[in-house]
C-alpha cells in the first residue's frame, strides 16, 4: 500500500532568510524519505502558497496526503486557518483526501534543541558548554510569539516548565513578543527582580524571521539600560535533526489516525475565565489570499496570533 504524501503547512514570513529556511527544511525532509512525496507551502506572506503545494501534489497523481502544521502551539492558524485552507483544496480537487496532524508542541526532542541553544549562548566564543555551576546561576527567558488564545500561551508556559525540569537552571521564565503579557522587557525585569545576574533570552521559534529579530532587539535595548545583568540571546530552533524526526513522527500519527488533539483547555470547548463567550462558537478562519497568489501585506489578529512577521 502506497503511503500518503507529506504536506508541510507553514505560516510565512516577510523575512527572506526565514522563508528559505522553511523551504530548505522541506527539501531536507524529502531527501530523508526517498519515495515519499513531500511538499510544503505557506498560508501567507511567502511563496509557495499552500494551495500551490497541494496542486503540485495533485499534478504528480497524488490523491491522499497527511498535512502537518509546522507550528509550535495550537493557536488560530493550526486550529482554524490551515484546516479551512485544506478544506478549500479538497473542493478544488475532486477525489482528494487528507489527514490532518497536530502541531509540534513542547516535545522532548525540541526541548533538547532548546537546551542546546542555551548552551551555545552560554559558551559564546570559548567553544565549551556550561558546567553545572554556570547553569545554576543562569535564568532562561523563553519568549513565545504570543496569542489571543490562552491555551496557546499556556503551551509556552508548559514548554518553559519542562525545560526547567532536571536541567539545573536557576529558573526558566516566560515572555511573549506580541499579543500577550509579559513582553520581553517585562520578562527580563522579572528575572532581574528574582535575583538573576545572567539571563539567556531563548526565542521559542522554529526559524528566523521578523519576530525573532524583534525579540533580540528588545533584549539588547533592555540590557543596555541594565549593565549589571549579563543578557545573552540564543538562536532559534532551526532545521535541527530533532525537528526532522518530530515532523516525521507527527506524519506517522496522522497516517495512523492517532491525532490526540489538545482539547482539554480549548476556549471553544471549556469555559475559561474571561473567555466564556467562546464556548461552542463557530470557527471562522481568516481567508489568506496568499494561498491563491494574491498580495497580502497587512498585519491583523484573529483568535490566534499576529501575522506580522
């Protein structure tokens, strides 16, 4: 029996290097799995659009694929926009079917990469990783994108806690670069008030882009006014081998029907304080004209997170 193709769904970025990192990652996945058709596309801002990626699979005679959202948290894009885009493609291509996988989440594989990025930031130019004593005096500030979905923000806090466990850091705090509090400056100030003398700002992003660069800039500006705190900024997760392995794992889950969607604290199912009006509300995904090649260069919010990248 022929395996379904693999479709990687990304958000998109105005940063050319970030968009190319995604495309290179898709190529790496294809190289890793000869015989498995692999395609990838964005829902906005960057080529190729998701619809074009699906059309390419159809042109190759493929009628069934598994889609994996290349996203760290379950926010508006993963919960609504990508499923809506896939549903439109199914209407455009009669006979097409697909399985939808789950976002990446705070998986142990990604936590290992995050730990490595912290080690790299601490090593600096000396080339050697930190010892236990240096870790014990280091506080990590994990900075996520930020969302209007509290469940998505909570996933970033979960990642921070899991990163803290067993790794010997003085602490791991959380901040966001957009749409949610605390922002980067407030997160750094909290670290300082908790007694941190050395902080590693750790962007919780897969690839470079406008927002990770904004995180680094905000960290630099805060540090310039607080010379008593040693602030270092780590790199993004990047196309690490662990990321390739995790996407392959998510693909396998989708093909097997083992979806395990996170619904325990979804605002559309559970009444959370301040979000009671969302329970049972119909999903209204935002239409992304980039899927059809149209221009789309404004920033907006919807049930998930900002599109400005």
